[in-house]
């Protein structure tokens, strides 16, 4: 590196051209600023990125010769994990798979940097290992780790969306929240506080669950920023029931509670992929009363993905939209590893195609829930969930670009 110029890493100043960067090691890797609230408890071992410009002063080499490349980058030197990384225009991306095989290295989502290793981020990945709200099979508490482990195959460039989601925006993994498994009320409070704290630093959060109970506190945090949101809810089930065994806060009730708390725009919410037996026909009228239009799985084949995309866009228009993906929206053939599977669901191909269309909508947040690895085989469900995350991140990248 004969010619280098120093600049602070971040969204500005970011070289316009394709640049090869070498990252200086942290000079004080032990320094750690306290994080506020529950987030501090959740992430005690991660040094905070905003620990001072000194630790974040990277040296950028002059642009490498050759044309700008989508989906290819050059490598940087050591971060806290001492792994070579792909970086484009200052966005620190994945561990470089040409130097470290994808089955090795950090088990963050897509082997992206930790949030503590970047000065700022456009999108954070947040894990919520919690499943005390389930009504049938438990195990989604292991979902965040399983999705991350299943995301090692993701590569930098998404040809279906024609975007490099980790190059045009900084995506980083914020780790897991520490959530009480024995007290649902406390768990909900912890998730809300953790999401609020994170949204003060990062504009968009993609959450890996966890069971669907966590959608309520996540919607509280998102609506505090954006106002009532249009929820597009991909699920086999309505999740607008009132109580279960007398309990108001379960994985089958988050969207009724969210409606009652005025977190939703009831003129713009939608279920996609619902199917299977209900308790009573009144379940449907009760659901409509809280603001959801239904695009059931039985309509998916008639409408095709294009028709589904048009129906969603017509419903949410330009409102801030929050996407909640219960992995059981997929047929059990595509997602066996979940708590309450129902036959006759969407294919992975249909779901991913529909999710890519959110690049044309005002996507403000998303979650992927109900991945229960104990019932998974060969990472079928985990890989599907990882790709759901990848296409949602691609949609955000296109929106940003
Ligand atoms: Mn659900």
C-alpha cells in the first residue's frame, strides 16, 4: 500500500468509485461504551462502534483499476474477528468467501460484520431467541442461530433483484437480545426496549425470531418512529385471535393486540398465504374487523406471483409497510422446521418473488419468525428463512439506491 488516504468510515465521506480498502486493527479492542437499557444487557460483550474516530479511522487505498463490479469487492484487513472482508465504497460486507470458505468464520447473518464493528449501519439484523408464546411445538428460541448458520451460503450479488445488498447499504448483525423465557410480559418489554434502542442508531431492523409473539413489541418500536404501519403478514394463520387459554399475549394474538394499541393502519393491512382449519367462521369476521384483508394460499395459484404482488401494492400503496414473515406461510415441504405447520402453503419461489416486490414499497421493517430447527432437516427451513432475509435486504437496498 504505497498510496493511501485516510478517511473516517461511514456513510460519508464514501468514495464514489469502487475502492479497495484496508482496515486498520482496533487500537483499543477492549474499550466498550455502555449500551442503554435492555440492549446493554443483551450485548455486553460487543464493543460499541461509536467508540471514537480513532478506532474507526480506516485507510482507503486508491481505487483499483478496472470497471466497477456488482457483486464483487476487494478485501479488507483485520476487524475484531480478524477475517478478510468484501467491501465496496466503504460498506463493510461479508467475510470474503474466496479466502475463507463459507463453512468457516463468524456465525453472524451472512457472515456480515457485527454492529459493534461498524461506525454506522443502514440495516441491523437482530436476533430474538424467544418461544414462550407458542401454542404447539416449541423450539423457535433456536431460530436466530439456525437462520444465521443457514445463511453462510449467501453471496454478495443478488441477480434476481440486480443488486448487491451489502454494498449499497451497510448491513450489520446486532446479535441477540437477552429475553426472559419464563415471563412473557417481561420478554415483550425487553424486545420493545431493545428494538427502540436499536432504531435510535439504525434506521431499519430485520429481526430473526423467535415465535410470533415478538411482532407486537417490534411493531410498538417501529410505529413509534413511523406512525401506524401497513402490516403485510405472511403466515398460514391469522394471528388475530383474542386469547388462548385466557392468555392475551401469545404467538396467535400479536396483531389483535397491535390493532388495539393503534400500531396498525387498519385500512392497509393484509394476510398472505393463510390456510387450513379455523376454530369457527367467526374467526374471519373478527379478523376483518381489525383491518386485515386476506390473500389466502388457495388464491396464490390463481393469481400467480404477479397477481399477488399487484394485490399487495394496491392495498398498502405508499404507506410505511412492515413485513412479518412466519415461515409457516411456506408449505411444510419447503419449511418443515416450524411450530404449527399446515399443508397447502406457498412455495419458496413464490414467497421470494413476492418479497422482492417490496423494493417498490416503503418498507420500514421486517421480521422472520417461527423457525424451529428441531423439526428441520438439512437446513431446508433455515435456508428458506435466510433467503427471505436476503431478498428483504435486497428490497431495502434497491429502495435506498
Ligand atoms: Mn404466526
